[in-house]
């Protein structure tokens, strides 16, 4: 049985005391809260491995665009989250990052009937300053809905 998902913010200074793997594993395991965006967009962290993460997500009718499909911004949010977190798994404690580039390709429309979707992010190349990632949004049968690539910038550790 899975514990209920908690949502909230972790202070930046506290977050930096963990490596990316430790931080994201603590969120997945419920020792730290999922970020507020995960509550708003209804997704939860389910897999954390070095260079790879997966979020489970459910498209709600409230996420529909004016034409009735699920808004592309929701899909982009999922892909940005999984790709950025995949990059984060490679970073030591004290080193933050940010997304500097995001490209999303929409393959087919998402509807609430798609069920639980899985946003998977994987590191393609981890450099000293830039980390290249790719992401995929699939349903339970592995059907692809969207895919993308991103580049994350490794930032300077804050000065004490």
C-alpha cells in the first residue's frame, strides 16, 4: 500500500544539503513533500535512478484547452519536470540547476480517458555546465503521446 502523497515546499537551503539522488528519492519515498506543482498538475514521482526519473500523471477534465483536448502546457510541464529531475539525479549536494531550453513534440492528443500516463526523463549527456536530456510521455500500454529534449544548466553553488 502506498502512503498518501504530501505536497509542500522545501527551503532552497535545505534542498541543497542533499544530492539530487537523495533529494528526489526522499520525495518519492514520502520523507520530503512533492512540490506544489505536482499537486496542481496531478503528478507524482514514482521512479528515481541515476540519470532517469518517471512521474505518474492523470489528465483531468480541468486541464482541457478550448477545443476539449488536454492543454499542451500540462504536457510540457510533465516533460520539463521529468527531464529536469533526471538531470538533477546526477548532481552532488550543494549544486543547483535550471532548465535553459525545452523542446516538446506532440504526437497525439491526450484526453482524460488516457488513464494514468508516465513521463520518463533520461540524461543523454552530463557535462560540467550543461546536461542534455530527453523525455517521453506514454500511457500504460506504452503508446507515445509526446516526446522532447531539454538542456539544463548546472549553476554555481551559492556562497555561504
